[in-house]
C-alpha cells in the first residue's frame, strides 16, 4: 500500500490509468477530484503523473486490470474462485492483513469468510 511504503521512507511513485471511454470527461473531473482531495484511502501523494486515459485494446496493463476485475467479480458475484484464488497472494498485504482488496458489504449480512474479511478478522484479535 502506498501509505505503508511512505511510512517506511520507501515511497514509490504511482499512476492512475483508466480505459478510454465515452465517459472520459466525467472521469477526468473525478480524477482531478481524487488528485486534489484524495479518495477512500486518503490522499494520493506520490502520483508521478496526472491520471492517464488509454485505449485498453493497446495496453496490456489495462487488459490485465480487466482480467483481475473479472476474476474478482466472478468470486464475489458467483462464488467462482477459479480465476481469483491464484491472485490472492498478489494483493498488497501487511502482517497478514490484505490492504489491496476490500469487501464492502452490509454488516447485517453476518460474518464473511472471503480473503479480505478473513484477514481483517485476524487483525482484530
Ligand atoms: Zn468478505
């Protein structure tokens, strides 16, 4: 996690790369908002560049992000972990707590044993 590296003086620069879509204009405004005001996980201090928009057909990086998103979607929407399970060790984690994957859900739904919730459960002990 960017913030963790920052605390240990191992700051790295990051990029926000988005797929070009017909929604590019509202996304550019949103990306400016993130850059100035931060996002859900705080401010983005170490961005190397303004958010970039690329054609996903020309970018293997964006295609990879699409595959990760698809695997994650299959896991959480259909409990199909075939593509997701091999990715779990790749999510950013510190002390066994996965920071690179957050499961947003209603607490009324009861306990969840997905990798994200499970890692945070260990953190509360
Ligand atoms: Zn969960």
